[in-house]
C-alpha cells in the first residue's frame, strides 16, 4: 500500500462577507492505493470543496486555496502549472460527479465523450480509440457497447449515464478516483448496483478512491476509512467499523444516530373514521398527438387507497413510480383521468375548480423543495394567513392562530414578519407545516417533505410531522423514496412501481416479510442495511 | 421526423394568414380613401369612382379579402397602380441588391459577432469583455442612417477610399466594383446585427460555461480552447441561431434605411417609393413578401435545431 | 446547498448597487443633462423656426454652436427642441406597449383557451418588420404624433407579451403558487399576489429598452419622411432635412444624430444597470 494522495493543512478561503472565512480549514488527509476513503458531512461541511481542490476545479472567483499542500504523484497540485495539471487530470486522477445527466455533454455521443479522454492523453488512432471505448463500456457492465457508444446521454437511464461517467473516468486507469456523491441522484436499486461496481473496479485495479457522501448508509456500504467533516473542518477519522460502532466526536454520534432505522417501530392500528378514500385513480399523460398517435404515459394506474384520521399512510417508490402523481391527483393539483376521490362521500375528483374551492381547506400539502414553497416576496406571516383569510377568517384571528402555530412548529412568533430567505431549509419546512395547519385540514400530504433536508434536520422535521399528526388527529399521506424514513413514520405502506401498486400492508409486515420480488429488491438495496439493522427508532 | 416537418410547415399557415389579414385590414381601415389618393388632387368624383371600381373597393370587405388571398395563393401580389407592372415582377427586378446586401451583412456579422461574444463570455469581466459589451450597447443606440453618413463622411469624403453611393452588380459589373460599393452599406447594417448576435453569444456561452459538463471536460484534462470550441459553442448554438432568425426582422428594417442612405436600387427603395406615391398594391405586396421571408427563414432555422441538439426530437 | 448554517443571509441593498453601477451613473447623468437641456434650454436659445436666409448653411461656430441649416435656422436650438419630441415618443411607447403587452401576456399565460389565439396573432405581428409596418401605417393614416406612437407601439407589443407569458408559465409551476391554489386562493388573487410581482422587474428593464428603440424608430421614420409632420423640429425631421446638403453641411445630420445616439445610449445603459441589479437571471432571456 502506497500513499497516492496526501493533503496537508489545506485551507480554502471564501469570498469576504460570508458567514465564515474559510470553506475548509486545515484539512489533512491521505488516500492509499487499494482503499476507499469516505468523506462524510452535511451540506456546507466543505466535503465537496475538498474534492474539487484536488482536481483544481474550484471556482476561482469564489474559492481560493490559501494554505497547505496537495501531493499527488510527487507533485504539489497547488503549485504546478496549468499544463501539468491538465496532464494529470484524466490520466492520474479522475472524477465522477453527482448528477450524471448534467455532467455529460448533451449534444455529443457518449462514445465520443469517452474517446475524448484518449484523444487528449494518448496518441491512439481513432480505430484504436474506438476499440478501447468499447472495452471500457464492457468493463462497466453496460450491455451492447456498440450501440451504446453512439447514443446521446438523454437516451440513457440515470444508472447507465453514471456507468458512462465511470467508464470515462477510468479509461486511462488512474491511480486515484474522486467520486462526489456519485449515487445521490440515483434510485436506490441503481445506487446499490453503482456502489458495487465502484467497489469491484477499485479492488480489481488497486485504485484509491476518495468518496464524498452525506449518507452514512453509503459509508457503511463502501468505505474502508471514514473522515467526518463539519463546518469546513475534519472532526473525526478512522477505520469504518471502528468509527460506526464507537464514534468519539459528538457530531459523528449525532449524524449516526440521525440515520433512521430500517426496522419499523411498533405502531398502533388505527380504527378511526375514514378521512379519505380514493378509488381506481388513473392518470394518463400526453393523450394524443396531432395525428392521434402521440406517446402515452400511464403515470398512475388503478390506484385505490383509504386514509383514516390519525394514521400515516406511506407511498414509497423510485422516480417515475407515480407516487407523486397520486398525491397531486388527490390534491386536485392535477386532474385524474378517471377514478373517484371521496371526502365525506362527495367525489371531489368530479368537481369543477369553482366547486372544489370549499374542499381545499380539508387537504393540505407540504412540498419537497423548501426554497420554492414559499413566495420569496411575501412575509411568512402573509403566507400563513393567506389560506384562512380566503375562507373568511378575520385577520386578527388568522394572525393570532399563525402566532400559535409558529410556536407549535418550534419557531418564534416574532419571525412571522420575516421573509423566507432569512430562514434555513429546515425552518422553511416548519413554516410550510404551519401554513398547512393554519387551514385546520383533516388530511395532510407530505410529498417528499424531508428529502431535501440534511439528515440531522430531517429527523427533527419527521418528529414534528409525527407530533402534529397526533395532536391534530390528521390523516397523513406520506410520499417518499426513502425506505428508512418510511419505516419510521408510516403506519401502513404502499409500494409503487411504474404507475402500479406492487404491494401494500402494515409497515412492520411489509418490511419483515415482503411478498413481492420488487419490494424485496427495494429493501435489500437500502444502503448500510447490514450495518444499521436494529437501531432503536 | 417527416411527420414533424409537415406539422411545422403547416403551423406557419395560420401565422401567414394572420399576417395577410393584418396587412389587409391595415390598408383598408386606414382613414383616407385609397382611390382618392391615387386619383390625385385634381381628380373629379367620377375619376375616383372609376378607380374604386377598378380596385374592387366597392365589394364587401370579406369578398375583397378572399379575392386578394386567392390571388396571393396563385402567386399574384397585385399590380402597381402607377407603373402598371405586376408587383412580383417589380420585386424580382429589385431583389438582387437587397438579397446580396443581406447576405454580406449576415456573413460578416456572424464572423465578427460569434468570436467576439465567445471571448467576452470566456474572459467575463475583463477589458475585452467590457469593450465588446460597450460596442454592443453602442450598436443598439446609434441610428442606422447616422452611422451610414458617418461612414460615408470618413471613408468616402475624407479618406476617399470608397465610393459615396450606388450599387454595382457582381454579375454584370464584376466583383471588384460590387465589393467596393457594398462595403460601407454592409458595415452600416452589420453594426446593430453584430451587437445583437454578440450579446446573445456572450449570454449563451456564459450560461453554458457554468454547466457541469464543462467541469467534466476540465476533469478529463481538456484544454480551454477545445472546451470552448467543442463543448461550449456547440451547446450555446441554439439560442444564437434563434436570435439570428429573429434578427432577420431587424435586418429587413435596416435594409430599407441603408438602401435609402446609400442610394441602392433594392427592395427597400421600392418600399419607400411606393409609400411616398401611396402605391397600395406594392406596399401590401412588399410587406407580405418580407413577412413571408421572415417566417420562411425562421422555419428553416427551427428545422435545423435537430442538427444542433439531438435532444430536440420530432 | 445551504443548510441551517446559511440561515441568516443579509439583504443586499439593491438601490445602492444600482446607483453605483458605472453604466447607470453615466446613463443617468447624460439623460438628466439631455432632459434639462431640452426642457429649459429652448428658453435661452434662439427661435428654432425663425428663418434667416442670409445666414444659410453656416458651419458650427460661425452660425451658433451647431451651425445653421438651409433656411438659416439655428441647428442648436432646433436640436434642443427636437429632443422633447423624441423623449415624448420614447416614454409614451414604453408605457403603452408595456401596459398592453402585460395585459395580453397575463391572459395568454393563464387562460389556456386564449393562449394559442393570442400567441399566433403575436407571431404574425412579429413577422412583419417593424419599420415597414410603421411607415405603411403612417403613410396611410397621415403623419401625426398619435399615429407615429401607435405605429411604433404595435410592433413592440409581441415582445412584451412573450416575456410576460413566459414569466407567468414559469411562476405558475412554482410550489408556492400550488400551495396558494391548495389554500383556496382565487385565480385573480393568485395573479395579483404571486404572479404579477414577478413580472415587474423584467418589465421595467424591458420598458427601458423599448423606450430606447422607440426613440430610434421615431428618428428613422422622420428621416425616411414618414414621421411626425416635417414642420415640427424632431431629431428625425432635422436630419431628414439635412440629407440633401449632407456633402456640403454634414453637421446638420451629425449633431442631432449625436444627441439622439447619446440619449438612447443613456437609456440603454440605465436598462443594463436595472437588469444587472434587479435580476441577473433575466438578463439572458432578453435582447
């Protein structure tokens, strides 16, 4: 084992006027050959800045290395000239990125993009390059390399695109691979396969891998060694088993504890009144083209569900499963193609918008992106009272209730007069919950409501959702792609795939004894399943 | 694909119909009686009535419109009141100078503007960027004809390098005279076009340079020049080409003014002469002709998008 | 990106940034100068229409600051007076086209059944070259200030409609608009509270650019002999009269041309400054 990458006391400055002076401060770490080092931390921890420093890809208008050394292949990457650095990139050190769709040039065939690396660094002829490209595609286990090589990125799936990125990065067999959240944008089953692929290529080629992630599940799956970062500094590092089982630093402990367990806790079975029933919801997109043969997508097919007061029903599935479509149909943000949605035996699916208005206060929704869910030009107070005042609540009363609700969601009543940009993501999500509760709804839909949040914040918002469900006897429909989250909050669960229902049942039953093949795959793919099996939820 | 092309061509029909309707309404509803205008100040009531009959102005408007539309569909844009020649013939006679001026302008503008905008985007904030953008704002601010006169004053009157005015056909009078006569009009007309294209190029390339795949190319070790040429410009092409298409309208307007300044006997001069003489069929025919050229060019550009971006599917 | 840590971001002061923008400084000062000169200047200058045949075609210096024209009128005072016409047309066109375009754009963006109709009409209007449309309209309905303004407004409308419509279509997909729908907010209120404010910044910027290009178009129309009645000294008209004598007395064209270019440049600089400060993102969708 030799050290390939050696970072000593690296500090990178932020532009003046920010909330801190350095993006990363006095970071020292090494990566040996044949090992995977995971750098883990929440947003703003500086983990990606560390990775980009090595590649020399920092945006120099904002970020500048001011101290330290980065040694790779006997050279200090911070002092060598651009030409030498360009030679090292791709040949000695390569990188794969979070979002393979945007990381690939959309107007260039993927084969050509892989060949570009060869063109830059080798004198191979175009026939030789082509042969190497096909071999590289086969190495990342892509089927039919010949036809894949002439495809464009948008014609491929997310997993295939990330495999292309890996093929491109590894074609010159670099000693070091830097992976910046390479599976975060992927579905969980795809993530499992990509992680396995990286691990396999790493060990067969004896590479060192610097793997950036926010997910301790992924860490447990892939890491040999772990480095935990917080606010630009390394707080703890160690061998993976040691660090996961006996974290020393409180922050590490906090992060590990915040990972939701895959084991659903004991939950009572609700026999309360039915709040909502949806029967055979069907949503078809793109009905007909000009000549009646447009592409048709069955986003949701024959979905039926019932929701009782005081219970949480989860809909889990990967992207494109139709889980959000169902939620938006029930909200009537989109119109279902067919099917009934019954509230108090009235079919709201059939109502016109004008008639629908008086049912609006009964169902409320919380969206995924806390940064776009609040009108940036209005104070949070204005956003919260808007709904009640639409329904004739007097201003004094509406504001009084808004103040109470802010306390309920753990924020101060004074902050009602502030604007959304003055709050963090987690705080905004709390405000959105307050806004929904202001309507005194019977049904609350949470559409990936915690997916955009850091893991420590996520746990708090989940607790809040569970609390308000109990306090207000809400019927909650919880849409998520995250099986860990679903395990912790849902009483019952529905698994969807490609617009269809795969399996349903109580959460405990489905997790303990999945009946369908797809559900089994989904559960098996949850990262870190073996290392975080039985945590107390 | 073929299906799409058919649909796209069909979709220009309503737009052309709207243009035709608009031009028709414009000329019919304008206050003032075309017949009286044509007849002139010393005409008797009978003269006016005769001309009105002759123009078919006594029929109901709807019938007039469809008769006119029917003529257009048969390639008949009407007949000039004064010269009594078909408008299509007049257009054909005057087409060459205008077409060549437009072509030299488009070619020259693209050759200058695309590199300028790309460099400005790459060296964003630098002196060359500021200069380029200053030039661009200036180009939008100076009236075309003032620029034309300044150029004439400098190059023709003071330096005596180029002829003051006029047009020489490359086909009958040779390439040399053609170029020396077309140089100043081209330069005049190009300034605003360069301003437009370089601005869009800069904006588009700036945006593309922020994209992840540019970072990927750097991570591969690609050189900056090749990143610009191979990755950035290719991806920035669609908005640039689009703005060139939209700029055709600007160009047509500029042609009218430029031809007037440089005394070029093209379509622009034909328009002006017709307007001053109130030769309705020519005005109608020319506006329609220019609009259809605009629609046609933009149709072609639209169809070219597939070549530039494989994501745009038909 | 930013989590709990990036919570308290301080508010930038847009007005200060705007005022310290170099283009805005230059543009604002130039424009203020021009407005001042055209506003109070004529009080001091000689009569712009008084004819003095003995003092014809005098070069700058010999016959006033800017020389005299073929009737011996003082070009300087004519230019000062012409500015008023130019600025009037610019402001009127900007105001009218933004008002009409905003209304049509909101309708097109929000009422699906009217969208196709409005946008096809706009496509049609856009494909008629603005100068041709304007000279044809003016030639046929007679040259008055009103017809000139109307003739310039009509071709400007489609650009505003497209801009507003695209803002509406983007914003109405925002989760906060969906949340407002879910809260039972009526369509009219959603437009007023959540969508309309988003159109203000791009519209202000667009209005400045329209003002500049309207001033240019007014001058071009005057120059081509299809503008405001020739007896009114507008910049375009002054230059039109100078054409015949251009080789002899280029200043009759240059001085009003310079004044016009400076005025439009100032307006455009202010527009760029507004664009940079109000919303850097919209910069790309315009021009």
